[in-house]
């Protein structure tokens, strides 16, 4: 008896031609099977490459990046604005699958041209996730001793914004937003059928609350809350051009970073945004 890939066959001195053909066919099929498995495994193991942008606001770096370190199949690089603002422009999609912003970009040295290139990047199809204080970007840009600029395209692009001062939008005055630390926010799943909320039930999270966010009509709300010190919309999706966007004001510090519901939400948001961009 001979053993070959765990299969025993009877050895005889003269094997009929038909048996030779069967043996060769079996070997080729086995080889093809193993090759197919290895190719599938390589494809499944291909990491999702994301660029995480910070700057303009302090944060708990150790526990923030730990979330991404523990996400299977996700690898990331870091960029900081305003120093690396030029990266956020068409062409970034050749290196990264998704842009994740955790900055508060209110730097006066960021030019109008740089802002427009950032918008073009998303409009052309680059998926974007906007988290926590990044919602307060492009609002408090100092242009003079007592003058500030709000980039209107940003709030329209992502569907909402933290306002540092009152602004007028379409004839309506929106008052400044406010924040409060260490709230226990009861979160309700508004859309239980969405891939981003799959497997997530209602939960409570210890986090900083943003009250009075500007919210644009037409966003798709995924999570909501009735907490008096937080905006009703807790997570939503929208689109700018061909670019899918996920936004959440959650995610202030270790208390929220360690919450398994937020981790699952972000992981599934990364996957959904990238999948949407490839359709």
C-alpha cells in the first residue's frame, strides 16, 4: 500500500492505462484545489488600508489607535494637518481605501485651494469617516482679529457640523453648539437593517455630548438619542458626489474607545464605506 496525500492506493506491477489517467486527473484536481484555496485566502487577507488624519485637537492617542490595532484586516497610516493637508487631494485613492478624519481643521494656513482639493477627493469617490471633534472642523477659521470663516461646503458635504458661533443658513440663524463631558448617553438604533448597525442593539456609552449640532436635511440616521445634552442624531450616512460618508459625534476618550458597540460600529462603517465606493 502507498500513501499519497492521505489516500491509500493499491500498487500493482502493471497499472491499466485508465487507472493512470484517473491518478493524473486526481493529482491535477488536488493541485488546483490547493492553489484555489491559497488564492482565496490571499484575497481575503488583503488588508483595508486607511489614512487617519488628526490635528487641531488633543486626544488619547494610545487608546484611540488601539481600536484600529485590534481591528482584523485593517491597517492604517497617520497624517497630521495642517502640515500634511496636501495629501488630502485626488490621487490619495491610489494608496488608501478610506479616509478617517479625527482632526479639527480650523487652521487659517489651510488655503481655499487645499479645501477644494479635499472636497474633490471625496466627490470623486473616496470614502470618508468623520468622527467626534472632526465635526467641528472648517467652522472656526480665524481670518482677522475678530473675524472667523465657516466653510459652508463642509457642513453640506458631511451632513452636519459643530458650530463655534452662530451662523445663518438659508435665512435661518443656527446658534452655537455646546459640549459636556462624561455623559452616559443612551443610544437607540434607528435603522436596524443597515449593514453598519448589524448585530448592534441599543446601548449606553460614556462619552462627551455635543448639543445643538447643525444637521442638514437628507442624511440617513443610523443611531439616535434623547439625552438632553446631546444632539438627537448620533450616527448617520450621506454621500457627496460618488463618495460614501459615515459620521458620528461619538468617540471622545478611553471610555468610548473601549465600548464594544462603538468599536463594532466603526469597524462595520469602514467596511460599508469601502464596499459602497466599489459599486
